[in-house]
C-alpha cells in the first residue's frame, strides 16, 4: 500500500522513542503547584481566586481573559498562597497562581468512574452544548501550540468545515505520550472524535498515524472497522508531518493558503488525539483540563516513562521522580528536540501543552561551530513550506524586513528542518526567529494604523 | 553545580557536514581519476598531483598570510578544486603551467571573493579557462592513449570533437566515421591514434559511476546533471536528424568534457542555483550553450564556457526563481 505524506520538503529524524512500550502511570502529586495564566495562544486568563482561598481539584482558578483565551482549573486541592509570577517554558516571567497542596479532594461534579459514555447513549448533546463544555473546560491544543479548541470548532462564516483530522502523528523524536494515550484510551479518543464531529457538524473524520506506530494503526483500524465515517490514514514517516498544514496536505491532499489562512479554509479542522481525549473527559465526565499525558525521556535518564501528570507540577519533581538529571550539563526541553523549548529553570511547571520533558546530554545538545554557507540548497529542499531558509536567515541578519516579508518569512512554521539539515551547521532558524518576530510586529502595527 | 544548556530549537542536528559532502565528491571522482592513470600513465599522475598540491598550498598560504584567518584545508574543498582542475587539463601539460592554473583557480577564482561559499565562478574552471586563453597550443594538444611512461614528450592527435567540428565546417560527413563507436567512447578506449582529451573526461562510464555514488549519498540531486545531458541529447539529436554533418547525439554526450562538466563541474554547490526549478533552468541553459559553442563557436569544446556563463546567471536565477511554495500546489 502506498503511504500518504506531505508533498513539500521534510526530513528524516532519528526516533529514539525509548518510552514507547512503557505503560502510563500516575505521577505523584506535587507539594506546590504553579499555574501560569498564559498556557495558550491569546489573552492571559484572569484570576478569580485570591490569596488564602481554599480550592479543590477542578476548581476554576482563572477565567478566559478575552475571546481568544481559555480558563484555567486547579489540578490539586489546597490553599492559594500567592498570585505572583513564574518563569515558564518560554523563558519569560509570567503571572501565575501558586497553590500549596493539602490532600486530594475533587470537585463533586466530576465523574471519576471508568464507565465509557458514548454519544449513542447521549443523543441529547447538541453541538452548542459540546462547544460550550469544551470552552468551559479550558481545552487548548494538546500538541504543543495551545490554540483554544472551541474557536477552531466554530469556523468563520467564510469557511465551511468538511472534516475533522485527528493528529496521531507524533513526528518529534523521543516523545511517546500521544502514542501511549492512543494505545490505552482508544475508545475515549474515538468518542472524542465523535463529539468533535458533532460539534463542527461534519460527517467525516480522519486519524493520521505514522507508520512507525503499527500497533496504534491496527488498533484504530479494528475499532473503526464498522464506522464508515471514520478513516484511519497510515502516513509515511517524515518530519514535520505533525504540523497542522503538513497533516492536512498528507491526509486530504489539500494545502492551506498562506497566513492568515487556516486549515478550515480548505475544509479541515485539525485536533490532536490528546485534545480528543480531553474533549471526551470534559463533555462526558464534566472534567476540566487539569492533567495530561507527558513523557519524561532522554538517553541518560535513569527511569524514563509516560505519566499522567497534574498540571502545575514543576519539571524538577518529574525529573527527580525519574531518577534525577544525568551527570554533567544537560539541556531540558519542554516538548521534543525539534521544536521544544529549552527551559532556563527546573521550576517551570507542566502546562496544558507540555507533551514531553526531554533531557538531552551536553554531548547530544552541543552545537558545532558554524562554517560558511556552501550554498548547497539543502535547506531549500527540506523546507516543508517551500521557503528559502538561507535567504530568510540572511535577510534577518541584515535587517531587510520588507524583503523578508515579500519572501514570506511569516509562513515559516519553525519546524527547524533547515537548521537540522544544514551541513555547515549554520544557525538558520535562530536568525529566522529574529526576523519573523520583527516582521510580524511590523505587520501588526501597520494593520493597526490602517484600522484607525 | 551542573548547568542547564539553553538555546533556540532545533536541539538536534542531522550530522551532515561540509566535510562529508566534500569527501563524498572526492570519492566519486576516484573511478575517473584511477582510470585516467590507466590510459595516460605518468602524465596524468604528475598533472593531477601537482594540481592538488598547488591548490592546497595556495589555499593555505592565502588564508594564513593574506586573509589572516585559520586555514580550512580539512573541509576538502581545495582538494576538489585541485582534482577538478587537474582532470580538466591535458596529461602533457608542464608542471609550471599547472601551478599557474592552480594559483588563478584558488587565488583569483576563490579567495579574492572571500573563500569557500563566496565565489561566483567555479574556481577550477576559472583556472582552466585562464590557461586555455593564455597557452592555447599546449592546452589543446591531446596525447594519444597508452603512452604510460611519456609525459611532455607524448605524441598527440586530433580528438573526436575536432572531427565533429571539421565535419560541420567542410560539410564532409565521412570525417565523422573516424570517431570511435559509442561503446569505446563510454569506456574511453580510443583507437586510431586519436587524441583523448583531458585527463578526467576520458571514461564516461567512470564518471557515471561517480554520479550514481553522489546521488545515492544524497550529495547532489539529479536536476543539474540530467537536465544538461538530456538537453544536449535532444538538441544535438534534432541537429543530427536534420543534417547528418552534425554527429550522432550519443557520441556527442559521450565525448569531450560533457559528462565531467555535467556531473562534477556544473553541480558545484556554491556556483549553481539553490532551487530545483532554478537548477533545471541552469542545466538546460548549459546544455544549449554547450551545443551552440561546440557546433558554431571557434573552440571544439564548449562545456567550460557554458558553465562559466551560467555561473554568472546563478544569482539572477536565485533572485527570480522561487521554490514551489506550500499552498501553491493546486487542490487534487
């Protein structure tokens, strides 16, 4: 059988999925949990608790701070000790709520039973109710980007959704949290997909899974054999297939227009399998998003594994639970090695988008000295957006913002394929990050001016 | 206290390196180099060795004493320039001319522009063309094969390319009969006291082996070599069928420096376009120019000039020819 994949660029990255067959266990509840108010794209959440308040597991801590925003719920029970700031994975100090943990008391309206609730048994659920539940539960994209999920389900009037694509690709090396979730909670994910399809009023669902997860493909094919609306799409292994735009191309052979184009412009709504699971729990079990599957991994980590982690748990506790940091200098990454963010402190808490804590040793993480560009064109060949990374990097260094915009620097998805592949070890993406930020700022202020 | 290392993503690298690519090109050149020792003996060894040694020396000394930077001989690019320059010369060229060629190739062709990655023209071809216009007679006298122990004193003869040119000029088709058949051209086995051309171009088969190796190791893509070879094949094929004074297209692509140029010279990273579309335009243009110069120019061989001309157009091609952007591909 010919496997599908995306049609522009891409690289092959060594997998190191060392935790793939380790069953998920619950991580210990931390002594203190920290909840940054910006765990999603959009406006920060607004606190509704104050110092000294008692909270339970599932209590609302902060409400959505705007149209594009998401509420945040407590993952622990205890006392709010302060509303201050914390360093998050981005390396910046952000407002956050601190809670001292006392016991483990849950809100009463959360259904903690394991019984499977299907949509067939609950025909009364309306699309509006599902969207509202997702919104109230604070669900954001669980793959890392963190875009509020309910917004994707209500497309702008100019676009019409035709299908939901579930992202079970997990193309980053090391990470296995989505894979474990698929193996352990396939039924819940499928019901989540059902709910998403009902909410978006579409009749077609796809699940894209890369060929390196044959067990997951077989499991889902078996479970959906009777359901003609849902199609499992095995994909050839290629990075960055888990990127939203690449996945749409791979699964339904359509390409999303350049920014501000979004997948629904070509009829697709892409959601992570983790998001589908969270949707199931939110709608059927009334459980807000406060815990998630996270992989703690690294070649030198003593006891790597997959964990059900309460959000707000500091990285340090998770790493110590897995045997501590390996000897010597390490790079600790929130996410995978291709797109994850290297943290500056182990106090950074697990957030909604933290699919992995990846520990790279100095040896693996150290960059080689850059050499002159030999103009081999390999960065152009691998760019999944069809850009010219060498050019964008140079334009950024020289501050040629207008030209950089004309060369579509804002289309860059920061996948890092260019820098990964560069034989001269040039910091291509570093420079593109710089230029992209600057150009986005220029576009924003220009739009503002035009609006006035 | 152990430290945390912090940088932007990506945090891993594919372990490709400039050295790996350059060394791969050297390995790919080996079959053609070794077979040339078999056909030309002493002369090929002397010319190639002196060319490589001189290129490495000039690269090292110019880096160190004029540019005042750490010499980077280990990246292998000077060795490639040396090998390619040597393989583009006749096997009876005096050593002092080879050294001048190397000085022009590395000094003027490469280091004046800032070294590796900055030169607009292929350095080896700059050196070769400098020698060609400076010393036209020794640069166009071609030794006959199998004179393994002779060097400057080697007996020379006319090349297949010069017969092709004569046929066009005189309109005498019978001249073309003196050209060996395709199998002999492919192997480089020229009988009948024919001059064999430059050291590196003699055996098309060995060059094709090098091409297969580079494609397999993903050092280059098919776009440039295939577009050149097919363009020449089609263009000279059309001419051949229109008028038989133009040689058989198979013989055209197997003789002269076409294979060497298409596989090793035109594919030079630094001086060829960055995008696949651009590379196709570049390759087709080189093919057309080569046929035009070979048939109607004053030199019997046009590959070097065609590549240098298109080197000059490379920045323009890079400016106007963009890769296929994501989103441009139509719905299907």
